[in-house]
C-alpha cells in the first residue's frame, strides 16, 4: 500500500450557507482548483487507480457534518479529473473555450472520505492510498 499526502493552503467554507453573488462563488471555486492543480500536478502521475482519497478540512472552526462534503466539492472535482483524465473542453456559442468539470468524481475506482480537524492553519490535507 502506497500513500501520498499533501497539505495545501486552500480556504474552504460552508457552501450550503452562503448567499453571495455567483461571480464571487465562481472566483473562489476556480481559485481552489487552480491552487490544487499547481501544487500537486508533478506527483499526481504516481497514483494508480483504484485508490482511496481522504479529504481533510483544516480550520480553527469545524463545519456541521452535512456541510463538509459541499465545502470540499470543487477540490474533489479537480482531483478526480486529474486522476482519471476525464473532463475536457467545449466551445461556447461565443467561441470561448470552457472546461468540463464535475463528471470524473463518480468513477467507481475511487472512494472518497471527508474529515475535518481543528487547526490554527487553514487548508486542506489530501491523502491518497493506492496499490
């Protein structure tokens, strides 16, 4: 059994309780995904499927258990896309290239676990176990 672990400085919030403008949410989600991709892209190629992925939210305050998976959703989507190679791009009617996100995380070769820890440093710990 091999294990890879990353501690990333990504701030997550309770997405279920936010009533903010969609552009603010979009900016936060895109920023979370870009940080993830930049910091782990060199080592993600070592992971072989099937694997078990544990996402741990690090924060001084804990979320309700119901709010934890939605807070980590965009990190999960980006990580699953990186691991499976699914996703891709499409061209809008106006000719812009857009990424297809959120479809790779239902791959049966990946299992997901969500936890949280109290920590003075805000972030997300990603632990992947594979053969």
